[in-house]
């Protein structure tokens, strides 16, 4: 016997995974996590017995419910799993999976469409962050086809606009958790910053690399990865995050001057595997560092004049543009971040988990 759970399998940005209505999962957190591990097939390098795609970017889960918070339409809980680990991390955000939240809610009838476009306010429970998400709903149906293109996803799709309302200090105590825009930690100059994602940014040249290496080269560079992990652990303490050895944050981002007409080049570790692109909230946070005077990006990043500013973050498979608005009275204060993503419903149905993991009749076998 197996237990069936309704689910939609969706791509959000450059990530994908199953989405659930919270009411269809166990109420007990520990049991829920065991169910999610079974759903994804973790721990196993290939995740052969589940829906996981054998990579952190495809080992993600979205959980959605109607919100009881005044002014908020939907609550979203993001869960990061790992192919070879038995962990379910609901601490960080995922801006890519966030792009699929409103389409999921519309597809499942959790909310009603508003017209040719639908804008809903979403609360990310992981970090208590709110954003407004606009999707195309002509004729009262979610449209997935359009002309919007994002690097890391083939073809074009309907645009999904995400406007973040309160990203500073998503996990840490504030935008600059060490109290400084630049620190010297473990012999490396870094900017420790959290504008939606705890991030440690440092110049590639400071660890003996160019910043233009391929993802495969960086993932095979055992010496660099060990050096970055040592730095990450030291920065975790400096950022007030404690021992981050077993945590998925802070992410680590190498930067270098732009090569393709953007603002700067990045190579992002999440946190132990080099990202083929860059995460949504990591891009927001890197972009924020570019507009902060005195950060490690100063002298490297090419930032346009005016306010708001569009910062183009180059990554291994293209670029990611973020629109940032700062307070005219305090240019160090970023007041708004907006970006474009796409999403697609890939499959709807029921995912099966062994009754030995969860027997809905008795809640636990």
C-alpha cells in the first residue's frame, strides 16, 4: 500500500519541483519532512526512487496555503532538499520557486483570477518576506506562453513580475549583519550581505581565480572549494548565523569585472556546488552590493546612473537583470527590488509515498 498526495510538478524560474497544498501534507513537521524526503528520493545521489533531479536546483519543494495575514493572499513555504542528504531546510528563500506560487494557487482553485492579469501578495514563511507577484491570466486561465526569456531556461514564456517589499535582513539581523560594508575575514576581503539571501561576496582574484572559469572547472577544483568552505564557516559566525557547517547558507559568490556588457561577472556556490546560473535572491543581493559604496564590488561593478538602477548580473549561462531603487536621502538604503521570471506547469497528479513513511489513515504507520 502507498499513500497518494495531490501535487503539481512545476518549473519556477531556473528551478523545478513538486508543489503541494499545505492541507494535503502531514501537520507534524518531522513527519512532513520524512514525506518530502520520500517524495524526492533523498538521500540518494541519483534520487532514483523519487522526483528529485539529482541536483540541488531540482531538489526543491513548494508548499502553499491561503494566508490569514491581513493584506496577504498566499503563504509560501520553500523546502530545499539535497540529493545525498536526509535534510529538509526551510530556512532560506528561493526566488525561482517563488515564481510558480501564484500559478499553482490559480491552477488548484486556491485563489480566483482577477482579469487579464492577476497580482497577489505572497508571504514567504521561511523569512517573513512579502512580495507582489503578477501573472498573465487572459480569459481567467494562467498563460504560460509568451515572449519573456530568462537565461538558463530554453525558449520563451509568459512574464511573471516579482516586486519584493522587504528583503533586507531576510535571515540575518539586517542588510549588513557584521555592521560593515566590507570585512577582512580569514585573510579575504568580503562583503557579508543579506537582501533576500545571506551572501558572502568576494573578488575571484583574492582566491587566485579569474572568476571566468566554467562551472565544471570550479566544481572540480577541490582546493578552491575547501578554501571557500573555510571562509564560509568563518563568515557564518561573523554574520551571527552560528555554525553553518550543515546549513545551506550563506551562499558564496565570486565576482569579477563584466565580460558581456553587464554590471559584473559572478560564480555562485549554493553553497558547495557552483550554480549553473545564479539564484533570484542571490542576484538581488549581489546587485545591492553593487550600489553600496565601499563594498568589494566597488571598482569592479559597472553601475548605471539614475534611480532606479538596473544591475545586470552576469553568470555562467547568461545574465540576470535586477531593478533596484534607493532612498534619495540615503543612497545606501535599497527600498525596492523588482525582477522578471517565468514558470510552467509540467505535470499534475498524485505523488506516491510508501505507507511505511506515511499512512494518512493513522497519520503515521
